[in-house]
C-alpha cells in the first residue's frame, strides 16, 4: 500500500549568505605552492577561497547572516520563535554559538529582544545543517512553532594545514535560512528523507586541534558510498510515497542535485556513482523493455532520445549539477552551509540564464565526515524569484579583497596585525579577555 502524505507545505522562504571579503585567488595559490593551476581549476574546480579576516569568527558570520535575513524580510524579533545553529567550528565546549549570536543581534534589536527564541548548536561535521533544517521543518509541520518562523544558520571555517592537500579546499561563510509555512523558495517533500550513518575516521578534528586530521582519498570513498546509500533509500521512499511514479529512469524526475561540495569536482564524482548504480539497476531490471516502455509513455522518438541521453553522465552533470557549483568554486568549502550554497547557486545561476525554475524538484545530498549522509528533496516555489531579488549568492560576493599569499598566511597563523578588509553592516570580534569572554561589536552600514 503506498503511503499517502498530505498536509501543509513548509520549507525555506528566504536565504541570506555572509562570505568574508578576503579571498585567495587560485592562480596566486598555485604559484606559491608550486601546483599546476590546471589542477586547481579543472582537477578540483576551485577558483577562489574565502578566508576569514582577523576580526571574524563563526559567531560574527552567523550573526551577520541572521541580521541580513531579518533586515531583508523586515522581520522583527517577535516574528522568530527559534534560531538553530549548525557548525563544526564551535567556540566553546559548553556555550553554544546561539548565545553569542543572540547577544550580537540584541546589540541591534535591544536587550531581551530575542529572549524568547529557542534553539541550540548542532554538530555532525557538514551534515548537521540538514538536521537543523529538518528539526525546524518538522516542528512547523507538527504545529509546535507558535505561529512563528525559525531561522537556521550554518557557520563554518574550513581550515587545513598549510602545505597539505586539503589547503586548496579551504573556505568560510555562513548561510541563514528562513523556515516557515508556504515558503517562497522551496517546499520540502514529506516522507522521503533518507539517511545513513557509520563510524569512520575519514576527516576529524580532535579536541585542541586547530585543523582536522584528513584521510583525503578515504574521505572521497566514504562520501560517495554514504551518499549513494542514502540516495537509494530516498529513491525507495519516493516510489513508496508515489512522489515519483516509476523507478524507470528515476533521474529524470529530478531537475537539480544540490550536493554538499567540499570542492566543485566532488559533485561530478558523486553523480557518476549515483548514475552508475541507476544504470546497473535499470540494466538488470528494465533494459529490455525500456525502449518499448518509453514508446508507450512518451510516443515520439525525439522524446525517447532526450530521455536516453540522460543516461550520459556529462549531460546530466551539465543540466542538473553544474548550476550548483558556482558558490563553491568562488568560496570553497563552507562545511555545514555548503549544501545550501549549492541551492543558492542554482537559483542565481538559472536566473542569470533566464530559466524559470518554479515547480522544479531539487534533491539535497548532504554529507558529513565521521560519517553520515542525508538525502531529501523539495520543489521550488513560485515566489522564489521574488525572495531572491537580485540574487542570493551574488550580493555576498561583491567588493571582495584579493589578498596576497603573505596576508593569507598571516591570517591563517593568527599573526595578522590588523583586519585586511573594510567592513560595513556586519559584526566583528573586538577581542577576547583574560577569562576567554568574547567581545563583539556591530559596524554600522555607513
Ligand atoms: P590530491 O592528492 O591533491 O588529489 O587531494 P589528486 O592528486 O588526486 O588530484 C585531484 C584531481 O586533480 C584528480 O582528478 C587529478 O587527476 C586532477 P580526479 O582523478 O579526482 O578526477 N589533476 C589535474 N587536472 C588537470 N590538470 C592537472 C591535474 N593534476 C591533477 N595538471 C583531496 C585531493 C580532495 C583528497 C584533498 O584536497 C583533500 O584531502 N581535501 C580535504 C578532504 C576533502 O575535501 N574530502 C572530500 C570528501 S569528505 C567531505 O566532503 C567532508 C568535509 O567537507 C568535512 C566535513 O564533513 O565536515 C571535508
């Protein structure tokens, strides 16, 4: 008996992104490290890495993204019931990033303005952003949100040892999602989310380490394995719930894939694995009747050819994945927020291409080292263009500062004497006192 799922729609109504202004250009990096620029541009897919300034941390990025989301939507603190934060770069073993964030926001909105906001810091490497979103979404579906919207913030700094292979996958940034009923950007599909978890040491950062221990090649294997497993579960549930009517050429029911992207090329690797599994499954189950089935359901030969072309991974990549890599290519890995950077990239990219994506289905493929994957989907709303305005990602990439390798290394080592970038309308770290208390300040728009 197929599951029948009905009810209200909820999901992402708007997105605000904060990216630190300093960045390292891949050509400068390649020259400094003696790496071929082609390896970075084509082998990895990276063009620039965002580097946090000396007065920025995960809390300033989270609070700034949150404030931008609230200002953009004219939200007052009473409209928000919960602020949920996902990060793998927490600032304290005990005190959650939420407290710092709320403290900063109350510098703008007034003391106690957000005292009613629930929420906590969640951690599971890069996948926890998806869990934080899911928690707020299910709270709304359960009617436990007191009629208020939630904000889910992902904030991270991907920092690797200087000279290590991970170094050219660095990045930093925060993404804030407004989660509510009848959302403009994307309504999440019910009953299809699928996840998988196992105990792995592909990438981890033991207490006290400033950078992770990375088993690079093994992490690639864990990623593709876990994502493919979670995708298989998603497919099973999508068929059971009749979200998708047939498993035959299942990929054609998906308009875009929003992968967690530690670097842009990862999307291609994961897609190839998913398509290979799909192909094997189809070959075993449907190869013989495929053509006659398509003739029956689609009639003309041109439509059949279009569908068969989708078996080709290059074509699928170009159509369904490439629009999502823009952000990662220009920012790098932002860990928890990466999968939503992919979503923002799809929206901005297709807007520039003048494509109407309302009604298109996006599948999110979220991965976190350690390791776990969550796969879920949603449908782009009619109001997405209105929410996006002149772009979601693009405004975050304006007026950036290309920094030298010397400036970058000084920031990396915590030896920069002064901030590199001029700032307006954002929070900054003023200092840390002898009791490890952090002092933040808002820089006016000016
Ligand atoms: P590496 O050893 O530099 O890679 O490490 P490589 O030598 O295999 O080269 C990479 C690609 O560049 C290859 O292509 C080469 O052929 C190509 P592929 O075979 O993969 O298709 N290449 C060239 N292409 C054009 N012109 C050239 C050229 N030379 C080489 N001249 C690695 C790569 C990703 C392993 C490394 O950067 C690393 O360790 N990164 C950090 C870990 C990571 O990002 N893992 C990804 C999966 S785990 C994950 O996503 C979770 C994470 O986000 C953390 C979390 O969950 O919290 C990291």
